[in-house]
């Protein structure tokens, strides 16, 4: 496999990987705030007391559903959000919160339907456009995803995910200058999230701007050095710069973090001879 082929592969696999990363490593901008304290048993107990005291108040179910979601109790979270919209069928935030939990459970069609319902109630709810756009993007429905991210941006969203995810779509289409602009906007909104730095490094590399690519991937690794994808991207950049030995070590680190990550293994295969490493056993 050539480095040019590897670069195309890196862009192709970036989208689903970065979606997961946004849920775990970087700050979360979903309807549910991913604050672990909200899922603490004591907090859920106090919220249950609030539900018992006001059983017809949809807001207390929405808040407790958020806490259940934080605790990984997705079934109970869905039940609470469902109760909230039963009490108030126009509670669009509860639909979006339920959509997020359904997405975590892998129920993507149901999640998309909930986001759509939230948007029927409030067509200006940028969070729902971004959430639904992510589902479309992972499903390969790029045109629909782009329309949703664009709508959120047209609504003057302050959520960096809209720009980051639109940038990923531009990147897949080879529109790297537009992608760089979007990743840069996402970074200006949230400078401590590693995902847009890593993604921007790949577009810089595609434009043969190795220096800026190197700066970006190094920044991503400063923010999070536990992602195999970031180490592989660093390996691609070092490989393009002719630094084969360093590239091999970066790919090897990626493979160590995720032994099943094919781009890491492929990178090691391309660079092992130049790095003086022993041939990998088959």
C-alpha cells in the first residue's frame, strides 16, 4: 500500500472514528451534558424524590433521564424521556435527549426519528440538526448530513461540532481547503478538543503542507495521546516527510493502542524496512 492510498484511507475512516471520539474524549455539546456527577447514585436518589413530589412535571423526568443516561442506565433514561414527552408532547429537548440515548444504544433509525420530531416542534433547534446530521453521516447519507450541518450553521450555532462534522464531509470529498476552514472554526470555538486538530492535519497533508500538518497532529497528541488514530496520522505525516524510523514508531504506538486498527498495521508494514525493524510475522 502506498502512502497516497493510506492517506485516502485515513480520510475515509476518520468520520466514524471521530464521532466516537467526540463522545468520549472531547467536550460534549449534546442536549445531555456529560457530567459524571449527574449520574451519581445520590443525585439520582434526590431526583427521584423530585419526581415523586411532582409526578406531572415533565422537566423533572427530563433531568432524571439525563442522570440515568450519565450512569449508563439507558433503559431508565429512555423511560424518563418518554414520560416527559407524554406529559408535554412539545418538549423538544426531551426528544433530542432520548435520541442521544437511543444512538448510544445503536438504535439509529429511532434516534433520527426523535431528532426529526424535535425539529418539527422547533425548526430552529440547532442541537437536533447536528445530532441527526451525525447519524446520517455515519450511515453514509452525506448529502442529508451536509444539509443538517449547514442548517445548524445558518442558525448561527455556537456548537463547534457543526463545523467539525461539515469539515469531515468536505474532507471525504477532497475539498481540503474548505475542510481546513471548518476545522479552524471548530478550533476557534473549542481550542482544547483534539479531534479537529487531528482532522485538519490530514487535510494539510493532502495539500502537501507537512509543517502545519505536523504542528496540528502534535497538538492533538498533546491533548490526547491515547487514540490510535492520532498516532497513525502522525505516522502518515512523518512518512511523508521521509522520517521513516519515527513514522514506524508512531504506527507501532497506534497498533499497540488498538491492535485491530488496520491503518496502524499497514503503516508498520510500509515503514518497517526503513526503520530497521524486523519483518512482522504473518
